[in-house]
């Protein structure tokens, strides 16, 4: 699967060829500081484990929840979703990361918009959410430019290591 966003950007399935470049751009303290589960340093082994899990999920299209973001065919980021369960199964949380070199160029803003439209058009969800840790202004701007609205401030909502982290909850509702 490969979905074209524009002449340069696309997203689709991960491949074994993505292991080294994924490890290189994910080994970034900014990504670590703004995500909950990405380790730092991010190693080749971490990339192998992640991509192997994604390739296994790709065997059944309904299981795929994470995608490689590519610029002219080269992996530069990731984007994905995590469905809620039970009575909130119509809601999914989105998350994304981008190589430092490609930041501040409108790439993630464009990708998030395309990705959210795709999830809504496939009638997978009625509402998408994203949480940003305090200080992650760039991600807040990406969400706001795509119509996400801050729905709340969640004190000590996550624990990372020995620290409790506050976050802002953003949401986009299907029109």
C-alpha cells in the first residue's frame, strides 16, 4: 500500500529497508521528549522490533495502524492511530514523528490532514484525538492547522520513567 499525498510525499507500509533510516531519525531527543513509548537512544534493534511488528500486521490490512511517511521514496517519519475500545470504539488517538531535517516545512501539517481525511472517509472513526505534552508547540500547531480543537488539559495524565506529565487533549470530529 502506498498513498500519494503530493508529488513528493506519500505514506504506506514499512519494509525491512526502512530499519536503518528509521533508527537514524528516531534517535532524536526531541522525538523522545514528545512521545510516550519511543526509547532514547533509539537503536537498530528498536527499529528491527518495530518494523517486524508492523510487517506482521501488514499481512492483514485491518490490523495496520502505523505507516511510513516518505519523501521521494525515503522514509522520513511515521504516522499512526490507536483505536479506543468499548463504548469509545468510534474514537482513535493519532500520533506522528518526523525526521529533524524535514521539520518546519509544512510536511507534517499536510500529512496529518491527509491522514485524518482518509480515516474519516473510510468511516473508521467519528472522532480523532491527540495529546501533546506541554511545550510541544510544533505539534499543537500541526493539529490546530488541521481543525483540531483543544478539549482539555490533563494533569499528570501520563507517567514516563519517574515523571508525571501533563498534556493538552486535542480532538477533531467528523463533519
